[in-house]
């Protein structure tokens, strides 16, 4: 009988969750939109691991061609070069005419591509150096990459792991405010209390449903990151599942804590929204905390999402933390969140008797 009651509660929460546009937006849609936005912006940055292919037509001296640090394909005229460009055989074309006049040939879609802009600047520098006979180029574009984990991360890897942490925050925090705040205000909890349901059954059923929604969100983010932006980030899935579970519980507990402090659901949602924006910029979600001015860097240390994001980046081998720190952070999130969930079952539901 107890199992049947739990199953019914889970089914009710599951159906109601996907009818609630506010919760679905913050848990599923907003993280995906953020990933797409930043992915499109930063996905255009030049990749030094790519071997660019250049198409050349005209009377280029052999020495100039040898100095080009790219794969070079030769074409008879502009038409054949343009056809190769349209069919993606080359990334950019260069045509030499009389009096050393250079024409760069690109597709219209690539004119504002940041990778092509840097490539064109580099080529201009190399060609000017050869024509003028200078030992140094006019423009030196140098990329110095550093890694803080076991594997080399890029901007999108960093953002993707941050978006996962942000998704766990929004899914956990707003879902509990919705369950124990809005449901109480609408009288839903009071109606459920008329049944033989125990407070802990209500809490566990709600938590299980929100965990499932968070899990869907995480897999969507990872899937889109790998398929759309071709990310090479490799997770330790065993550790990631542990982090997902403890972080989700911890963020649910954080939402409960806000409700205990501010009582009124509408006020709590406003406070939570402000904190969400603050944690977006001060928790190292989109850029390292070290980029913040030292005068405000301490703020990140009191925001729970910073530690969630650190754990996720650890599972993706792009951030190093000690094993002791990994265990302690997970325990604090899990125990603290679980304690607040049990408190909520005693406080909020018993108030409805």
C-alpha cells in the first residue's frame, strides 16, 4: 500500500512538473539557451589544432609559398578557386595579380567568422613580411594555452561544465521553492494531507521527480555540447553521477533554506532569482573566479554553485582538486541538503494540519 501511494505521488509530481512552465524553463530551457548562446559566440574562436587549407592562384614566388604555415592547394584561376571554396576543399583563397596585388577570396558566410579574421590577419602579416623583406611580421598572433586539469580544456568545455552546475542550481532551488511555497499557497499540500500520506513520503516523492528532471537537463546539455559544438570533453561518468546526486540534493536544500528564511513564496522566488544572477557571474560558471577583481573574489567562496561547478569540472578532468576536498564537498552538499529536506517535511507539511 505504501509503495502504491509513493508511486501515485511520484506520478502526480511528474505530470505537474511538466505543466509548470516556470520550472521547466529554469531547469531545461534556460541552461540550453545559455549553452547555445555562449557556444555560438565562443565556438568561433580560432583553433590552433586545425590545419587550415589555403587555395592559391596567380604568380606566387616559391619562397612565399614555402613560408606559409598551412596546407596549400594550387588553382589555375579565380573560378576554380571559388568552386573549391564553395565545396569546402579550402578555408580561404588568395589570388596574386600584377604588381603584387593580393585578393583574398572567402565565402560570404565566413567574412565575419572570427577564425577567418585571425587567419586573414596572419596571412597579411606573412605576405607583407616577404614583400618588404622584414625579419619580423607586422602582426604576431600568439596563443599561449595553459591547463589546470589533467587534460587540455577549451572555452566551450569550461562553459559546458558551468552550465551543468547552473542547471543543477536552478532545477534544485526553484523546484523546492515551487513545491513547498507555491503548493502551500495554493492549498495543494492541505488537500494531500487529507490522504494517509506521511510528510516524508511527500518530500521523497517531490525530490525524486526533481532529480529526474535535473538528470534530463544534464544529459541534454552534454548531448548538445558534443553534437552541435563537437566538444571532446570526456567525463568520469561514475564520479559525475555521484556529483549530480549530491549537488541536486544540496541545491534542493538551498531552496528550502531560502523558504525558511523568507517564508512568503513570491518574495523567496524574487530573492532566488537575484541570487541566481549573482551566482551566474560570481561562481566561475562562464569564466574562472581568478578573473574577478580580488576585492570581490571572496563572494564566490560563499556561493554553493562555485563548489558544484568545481566538482563537475573535476569529473571532466579540467580542474584539479584533492580527493579529500572532493569527498568533503560532496558530503556537505548531501548531508546538508538531506537534513533540510527532512526539516521541510516536518515544518511545512505539519503547518498545514
